[in-house]
C-alpha cells in the first residue's frame, strides 16, 4: 500500500484473508482492482481469481508472489489475470495497477461499442427500409432482411452482385441512371424515385437515397443505399388521381348542377350546369350577389329553412323538390340535396346537388291530363250508352206517330217536335261517344287532301266573309286509315272553334303533309309513339288561349263561350275522333298569337280503296225474312220489334242472350238475320252468334251498339268485319241496315 500511496492514488482498502470473507466482499462492495497474494494458507490467490470469474465481475486482478516461473506466469495471464508481480519488486505495482485500469477501460469501451453495433445491426435487420452496402468497387457487402425479401434474393446470391446494376431496372431512362451513378461518386449522394428489378424480372417503384461511407480520416469505404418500396403509395396516388378525375368530370360534365355555399346562405362556387340552369354568369357568382334566399320563391322559404336546420344539425339535407327563380324571373323545378363538409380554412361549407326536373314535371302533367281525359271518356261513354237506348225509343215511336197521324192532325206538330228534340239529343250523344272513342265507325284507307277539298266550300260558308280560308295541301301526303265522316267532323268543329276565336276576322289555314316523329318527340308527348304520320294542321290568327284554358279544352262541356252559345263538345269530339283513329292531337296557343291544332294520324302503306256504297231506296226497305231480335232493354226491344214487323219481317224475340239461344234452338225454320245487342249479361251478342251458327248456318248477323264500336273490335268482342248499327237509330236507318246485311252476296 505504501508503493501505491507514493503515487498519489486515493485509496480505500479492504483486507480479507479467508475464502468466505472474500466472497462476502465481492457481493457487497464494488472494487476498481484486486491485489492478492499467491499463497493464502488453506487457499490461494489463484482460487480467489476463479471465484471472481464465477461472480462474473470484470475487476482487474493482480497476483503477488514470492517466486513464480515464466511459464506459470504466462498460464495465469492466459486465464485473465491482469498481472503477476514478485513481492521483492512491488515498485512496479503502481504501473501495473494503472495498466490494468486502462485495459479495463478499453474493454468497457469495446463492450459498449460492440453492444451499440449489435443494436444497430439488429435495427438494420428489422426496419422496413431496403438497405444495402457496397464497397468502392460496387460489390455488395451487406443486404438486410427486408432487402432480401423484396428483391427475392438469398444472402449468398446478393453478395455476388454489384450495385447498382444488379437491381436497377432497364426501364429507367438513361438520364436517370446517369444521375444515380454520379450520386454514388459524389459526397452529396442522390435521392429520388426510380424502378428496381427483382430476381424474377418484375419491376417495382422505390424511393432511393444514396450516401457515401467514409472512414475517420475521410477515406471512401463504399456506398450506402436505402430504398423504400412505394408501389402501394403509387397505387394510392393513382387511385386518388382517378377519383379526382372522376369528380372533376362530374363537376365539368354539366349533367347536374353543383354549387358550394357557406352556412350564411352565400354561394361561393358553382359549375356551369348550375349557372346555366338559373341563367346567371360566373361574373354574377363571383360578385357575391347570388344567395339562396334570393333564388327561392317566397312560398319556399319555410321549407328551405327547415332543410337548412336539418343540414346544420345532421350535416345532410335529403333531396326534395322545389322551384328556383331564374335571373329573368321565370321559374324552374329542381330536385336538390345538400351536405356539409370542412373547408380548407377550417370552417364549414355545404355542397348542393341540383337536378333540373322541369321536363319530368311537364311529362307528369301531360300524363295526368291524358289519364283525366281517359277517365272522363269512360264516364261519358257509359252515360251516352244508357241515354242512347232511351233516345232510340223516343225517336222510333215519334216516327211511328208521324206515319199514323194525318197532315192536318193536331198531334203532328208535337210529334215532329219530339222527333227533332230526340235527334238533337242523339247528336249530343254522338259527340260524347266520339270523345270517348266508343261510337261505331267505318274506317278505311283514304287520303286527307280530297276530304279537305270537299269540305272547303262548306267551310267558306260557315266561317263568314271576314275570315280568309287558306289551304296548303302537300300532294305527296300519304294515306291514313280513318272514318271519312270523322275527318269531316274534325274539320268542321275546328273551323267553328277558329271562327269564334276571330270575331273581328282573320286567317284560317289548313295544311297537310308527311312527318316522321322521333323517339324524343314521342317521349315528350305521351301517349304518342315514334313512326311515320300524316300531319293535319288547322291554325288561326285568333285571340289564342292561356295555359289554364289550353289544359281543359278537350274536356266535354268545358267552354269559354257565353251560356247558350255552345255545348262544349266540339273539341272533345275532335279529341275522341283522332284518338279513335289511332292518332294524337296537340294544341299550340298563346294569348293574342292565335292557335294551331296539330293532328297526327298514322301513315299506312296500303292503297286507297274507292268505296261507293249502294244505299237502297226508301221504297225498298221492307222484307219477308225471319229476324231473331235479341235486346235486353225492353223499350228498345219492343220498338225494334214493331218497326221490323211493320216492314213485313217475321220477328222472333229474345230478352237476353240465353233466351235468344233457346228461341233459335226451338225454331225449326230458317232464321235469316240475328239482330243483337253487343253487350248483354250472361251471354253477349258475339258469343250468341257463335252458338247459333251450327244450328242455323244460314243466319247473318247485325250487331246494335250504343258505345261499343271500335271498343268491341279492339277488345275482341266483335270481329273487325262485323256489321254494326249505331244507337240511337231511326226507322229508316234500322230498316236500311237490315236490308243491307240481308242483301250481301253469299260467300
């Protein structure tokens, strides 16, 4: 201790002489150095060193001995003893202690460095980055686990490769490869995106960083490369780009109006579709004057406020229908929905999607109008059918009275008035049936131009001298299939309507021509279908109509004329006649700008047949044939029986279809004609005719109908070639039709 004290070491010394005491001190104390005598009686300094090793402590151990050979000293040094000193030479002890402490410090530094290197190596192995080292010649000397997995190489395979040629894809541009090579040679390195190639030949994008590795003196040792696989990021960027492109396309496609505003009601931005819908310019928008409250009509303010409150509370305002005020003051119907989102400035804004539904609303109104007209038609047709039975009785018996009374009889005038009133009423029912498309018609293939020419003289007398009638008839106008009488009635009714609309005179123009109606027109004019048509246009320069009047002109009994000036059935008759011919009628009119009725009749390809009916003279209406009369209305049945009986026919009577069949089955002689109503309870007229045919094949059939006509033909009740007599009928019309059917040539 004296020698150590001479050197100035600050000493704190513990002395032990037994094994137990030594072990106890090792556990409880921390020492910088241990000095031990080689011989300690029952144990030795060498034993103490072994105990120190077992304790796992790194404390410099110096052994002092009286005599020890060189070989023994070497063996002890190999075991880890710091130094061996002869006791007679303890002057060397301070130097030995200093050396031992320095060696311990060096070992500690190496241990720490080794631990640091181990941790670094472990980190390099476990990071997701792809790390590779190369020496000055570019030979790869290290690659971490992530690198090997990404590039599909084993460690032995990659260590035989050179960097960067082994992993760079040839798809990289030459300039990019040159930049990478320069980065390897320069101290600043290089970073950027490039393509790397795996062992299997597939490429993937990476973000690569290159740096030079130098020794402590600045000498170049090699290159460090750290790569990140950015394939997923590139996919995400591409997906985002496509998504943004789709959104941009949606905004710029002008298929729907898109507008962004703040919660204060100010419009911030909008696409062209929205601006065009409301008639504003982008300058108007950018000026800040466009606000939701200025665009909404007053009656929508409450519903707008409710939608705004819901938007503020939930972030969504469900789609709803409303109207906007356009810049010119007109209105447009829209479907609008909105949602809030966080703005870039941190506030809350809302995006609204606005769809123009004005066209759909217009179509809905047209459809509702068509459905209303159909419903009114069904109602008026049913009324006219029942009324026709009564009129047939009134007219028939009034004609019988006129035949029986003399010219001077005081009952003749009342009978004539009854007949006139009945005929006027029958004219009204015919117009009702024309509107409901249930009257009996005789359509045939014809040209419109000859009918217009034929009616023209009558129209000139009808409309008066202060109205100029002009016609423009296209000679190439194709044929249509229609009842010529209905075409004449259409022209007469429209001419009368035009005359009343021009009390101070004007022009009435009738035009014909061929048209092709496309799918777009048909879509906007239900129930029209696309195809070839013949267009009959009747227009005037009269007072015109407003939208409210135009919406109701085809309703029966609707009229703008004074009471007693019209029945309100003229235009409803036109509507029914056109629809019964398979056509469509549309009216175009504005107050003060006249009216144009456009009638579209389907064009047909068949040749026009010139039919000249041969009507029997009144003197040749009688007969002696047997007629089976089947009618469920008792009054009408009795009238027809009396009229036929007076004309010389033998009349068999059935009060229903079933009863009429029984009468036919019991009658042994020929039945020349079946005169039957079409619609009867139990067994209708056509079904009765089918059952009678096997029993009496000689029997011809004449149907009587108050409203079935084309309706019965279209529904399959009556064959298209069947003979029909319209109710109400007069004595002459009944006898003439019966004679006509009986005189048809046998097939």
